[in-house]
C-alpha cells in the first residue's frame, strides 16, 4: 500500500512484514530532506514498523547536515519507540562520488551507535534487498 509519493520520495507499506519500503530520487535540500525524514518517522510510529528498505540508487548526495539529522533521528527513534528488526539500503555500485561519500558517512555514523543486534545489510539489487527484508 502506498502511503506517500512526491518527486523525491515514495513510501510503501508492507503490512504482512511491518515494513516500510522507501524509494528516494533526485536531489533534496536540507529542509526538504529533514521534513521527509520527519514524515517517515511519523509513518513508522503510526504503522509500528519493524523493518525498512531504503532504495537510494537514484537519490543524489545529501549534505553532512542532512546525514547527521537522519542518524540522530534514527537513534532517537530506536530509543523512544522500539527496536527495529531489519534495515536494508540499496545503493548503486557506481554512485557518483558525492552520493557514495554521503552514504559512507551516514553508515559510519550509525555504525558508531549501539543498535543492539539490529540486522542491517547493503545491496546493489533491490529485488535481493526486498527478499531479505521480507524474509
């Protein structure tokens, strides 16, 4: 079921596995990105989400400010609500240098935080990621 769609983000809900499936595209400035992250967190709470799939293959790089905001909200969400079961991120292996750096910086930031056994994987194939997140 589609919960949200605009030029930068599509959010679908897979009720059977309590998963949000997000597809990002284009460039998002800091304000837009932070507003979309806030929206995602509200959808996660409202739908008691345990798993997320982030398809960022077509998303352009985000600023360090946006990366920090997303990492901080991720930790805050986990502490306030519940432990996520699985998180998957799909990236293009040939991402442009800015997008690749942005993903690496975000990953490093969240890996520095104790996620108490949350399973996180990175894929370059969305179908493979979808099978993993639903399994």
